[in-house]
């Protein structure tokens, strides 16, 4: 049982730090946030990426650790102005 818990933690850490394409990030993000939070869309994430270029390297990959919190805050404002 302890080995299984360690494996799950390792997988969770990997998901948080490994860069993923926008589509994969959207699926994971929307699946793992509370229902009351705004959902991520391709359009919103593309606008976020354009507004925050320093958060992305040349690959334009997304990571939960680097982008989730900022995106959550930004999506609330984005939804209010949309």
C-alpha cells in the first residue's frame, strides 16, 4: 500500500511539472478544478498566453505548477470582461 501511495505522489508531481500542449492542459485543468471555477477554453488560454508571454518558453507548453494559479485568477477577470 505504501508503494502505491509513493507511485501516486510521483505521478502527481510529474503531472504538475511536465510541460503539456494546450489541449492536454485544458482537459486536465477543467477536470481538476472545483465546479464553481470558470472552465478553461482554447480561446481563453490563447489570450492568456498572449497576455503573459514571459510565462512561456519557445515550446509554448503549459505546466500545472507554473500556470494554474495565475490562470485561475486571470480566468475570473476574463469571464467578467467577456
